[in-house]
C-alpha cells in the first residue's frame, strides 16, 4: 500500500495538533515525538506537523511566511458537502481559538 506523508513546518506543534484534531484528523503515536506530531486523515494520508527547527534540518531553503505566501494546496476526500461544511466550521472555530499563536 502506498502512503503520502506531507511535512508542514509549524510554530507550535501542540496547538497545531489540536487544530488538526478539530478538523477530524487522528494522532498516530508511531510517528509522533516532541518535535513532530503525526496526524492521520486516512490509511494513506499523513500530515507531519514539524517544529520549524526539525523542518529546517531537512531543507536548506528559507521557509516562506504562510500569512504572506501560498505554500501548497491539498485536497482531502470526504463523503459529503455536509462533511466539508463541518470541517470548515471546525477549522474556523479552532483557528479563532488559536489566533494568538
């Protein structure tokens, strides 16, 4: 079975993990450490939330500011438009709670 691991640099892995949990992701403890949290969307899609230091250790280029630059876009499959709306609402609510980060 093929899998995809998407590595994302984040300022606060704990807060980011909570945000992704609100979107419906689950934590995979096998790949979760202090400097990285593995969030699972399905059997084949993993988002690796990495501290800036960990992410930089494997990259020589500067990390663009996500408030100023588009880094990438991802499409994750869901079963219905209602589920899309639920995820968006949860994301907006979770983002508002973490606005100070």
